[in-house]
C-alpha cells in the first residue's frame, strides 16, 4: 500500500511540475523583431548591402508576452536594424548579426494586433 501511495505522489508531482514549467517558459512561434510598431518576421535570407541604420533592439525576451519599444525574441538589446537598398521598410528591414552579416526580416503587420 505504501508503494502505491509513493508512486501516485511521484506521478502527481511530475505532472504538476511539468505543467508549471510549460506555463512559465512559453516560447514564441517564430523569431522576430519589432520596429516602429510593426513586427518583422525573420527570414532565412541574408543581404549583402544595407542602407542607413534605422534603430536597434531596446528590449529582449524569449518569454511570450506583450512588450514595448523595438523588441526582439531572438536578438539581444543593442542589435542594430538597417534599411535595405531598393526595398521599402514597409516591406522588410535588415538585422545586423554578430558575424557582420545582415538577416532579412519581412514585415508581418502591426505588433500586437494578431
């Protein structure tokens, strides 16, 4: 009888702790940055040339929520955003990565409206 009680207690504890862990560590569906109130979804495409710097990440979090400013769930605070030559910022922007490459991010609508 004691073994059944112990086994049942362990199972309940595991279920409870895994449920709490999932609630705390929710992750985003895709990588993105927010600039000027719009969300830009990260693509797998990189660009060679960029135009002027237009902003930078002001807040980073990998936990789902609603944040303000130039926010990212991938890039750390201070990561720079650039306009791309020949492409409107209403279509896409470039994000500077640590290795000196620029990753294209495609505009996906107003942030917080989905």
